[in-house]
C-alpha cells in the first residue's frame, strides 16, 4: 500500500518538475530575481547538517605468504564487508554464544546422567556379587553400608 502511495507521489513530483521546466522561460525577470533572493535567504537560514565523521579503525591484514589485501585498492571500506552466507549468519551475534551455551549445558547434563547410571550399575554389581542375606537389602541403612565399603 505504501509503495503505491510513494509511486503516486513520485509521479506528481515529476509532473511538477516538468511543468516548471517548461514554463521557466515564461517567468518575468522580476519574479526570477525574487525567487533567487528567496532561495539565497533560505540557504543562509538553513541549519548546518551534521556530518558523520568516519573513524578509521585498524584493519587486520594477514601477514601470510600470498595473502592479499582485505580492502580493494582505493576503497575507503564503506562496502568492503563480505556478502556471503557466513556474513549473513554472523549478523546473529548473540545467537552463537547462546547456542554454544545450550549445547554445553546439554552435554554436561548428559555426562552427569551417564555418571549416575555407572554408579548405580556398580552398586547393583556389588549387591549381586555379595553373599548377603535378603534382609540386608531391605535395610534402609544398606546404601550407607555400600558407600562406606565401596
């Protein structure tokens, strides 16, 4: 919807410019002088535009044999960023560290679960190979006995 509105505005502006260009020769000299004076006074009253100062940051250049420059000759570095898939994925910024953190936490949880399973298997093996009566296995302090003697 807004592109249609912009298109209509652009068409109207082009029509106005065309009409002004066609009728420039028909404007009286006094009106041209007044318009020129009004333009000069408007330019004099105009606030100065803030100019963005480009701060030159140090650029990494590889010191390897056969490594070329990272910037094309004569380029100020305005559009020297790579435009490949990695550049678009690099814009995710915070997503990469968060993904690494989530994968790390999942790995730690998996490792701890495996450790717990191994400890339970050791306890089961000790219980199976031991010649204790059945009542010892039903005793609540039996786990404490196993951990002390293990």
